[in-house]
C-alpha cells in the first residue's frame, strides 16, 4: 500500500498544491486522484505565474480572450476560473461522496486586496459566483484586515480557505472569524453548512531561522508551531461554542498544513508530511513532495492532541533569540509581499504575451 493511501486511511486529506493547464489536459491530475489518493487542490499567484509564464498551453486562450477585449486581471481570472472549474469537476465525485468534506479546489482573491476588507469581501463573492462550482474555495488571507472579510464571506455563504496563517494565534483568530460568520447565519435562519479550511504555513519558519540557530534546532520550529496550533484546533473542535454550531448543522473548519515542501536540501524531502500526520486535517503538498511521499514516505504516529513537546521546543528557540510572536508577524507580512510580487509578475507575463500576440 502506498504511503499516500495509508495517510488517507488515517483520516488526513491529501491535496495537491499546484495547477497548470497541462496537468489538467494530460491526465496527470486524474492519475493522482486515482493512484495517489489526492482529494483536492490549491493554487496561489506564484503557482499561476509559473504556469502561465513558462508554458505555451495558455496562448490560444489568451489570444481568444484578447479578441473579447480582456486584459490584465480580468484576463487572468478568466484563465484561472477555466482551470479551476475543470479541476473542480474532476474532484466533484469526491465532493459528492464525502458530502462536501473533501473534493475542493481553491482560487485566491487578488493579493493586492490583502489589507482591504470591503474589497476582499466583494471579490470573494464575485469570484465564487462566476465560477459556478459548489466545491470551489475562495482564498482570503488571515491578516487583520482579512478577518472581517472572512466573517462576511462566510455569512454570505461563500466557502473560504483562509491563507497566510503562521501561528496558533493567527489560526485562532481565523477560526473565530469563521465561527462568527456561521453563528450569524444561524441567528438569521440560514443554513450553517458553509465549509472552510484554515491554512497554516510550515516550512517558511525553518527557512527564516536556518542561519540563526545551531544545527540541533534546524528544521524543528515549523513542526513545533504546527503542533501548538493543532492543540488549539482540537480544543476548539471540542469547545461548547463549536458543539452548539455542530448541533445546528454546521461543520468543523479543518486545519490545513500548507508550505510542506522541504526547503533544506540536507533534510528529508518528506519531513513535514511525516511529522504532521493528523486525522481531520489537510496536507496540501507541492507536486515534488507528493511524488516523493508516494515513493518513499513513512506514515507514523498521529500528532498528540496535547501539542507534544511543542512548548519546550519553542522555548529552546527563544533561548536562541528567536521571538516566535514577532517572527509570525514578519512571516505573514513577507508572505503577503511575496504573493503581491508574484501577482505583479503574473500580470506582467500576461501583458507580455498579449503584446506578442498583437505583434503577430
């Protein structure tokens, strides 16, 4: 039995953190679904930038949409919705079988809206309506300004993937925004069955401190942060507040492990997948990590509900002058800046391709 199937049978969902038009049309994604237990897919501006700028697969669609007067962001979202609608249809049998627990794909609002609550809310509603797919998450960053947008979008019935979370505190704030949206729906007599995941980024922690800590501490901080957040997740799932929501027909917002590709070439390439086995969670893996885990991954014990030794490990980092609270804030800010950079590069790539087509 492949490690991916073992992980799935333990109750953790495997999603692919990648999308390209070639992946969809070549049958590769279909094979991953059938052979590697992949039950969902995520995307972000960096992924789309690489997909569009490095491939000719989008050229015909770009040419056609240019003829319709599309350009810039409008052109991108047309292309992205085409890809993600096709992916959503491929995952729809999973969504139906699990009654909406799994089988999701994700599309991000413009990263330029990360600090604009009203703009983010409006974009989330508009994108979800345009796609016309029940199993499409709209990604909203868990920034201070993103939290009101998450609540409003959930209240409006839009499924949300909360992105750019880097700490227990970030996760709890996002989870509470989700609960507020659901509680408002209940109070208004609306169905509380609106799905969400909360995406905690892992490997960026270790990349950020690699040059600042002694060798015994390398590649340990991200896992400890995840363990700490997992404890908070389990406590929230069992809280009286959550139980009231479930009693009304709501469902848990699942915790999702993001950025689980190993960045240290000296570390095991399946490090974060093997360390973060946990039922009722999602691990969204880069394609390289997915294939590595399917080939030689090991499935061990699940995470302890207690958080294991996370606090002791984080304290070791504090002794090494690593302030985890300040670093979480920095990583969220830098993550937003990185997506902004990729977004601008993506739009520039589209404009370059558009100019080339006009010149032909």
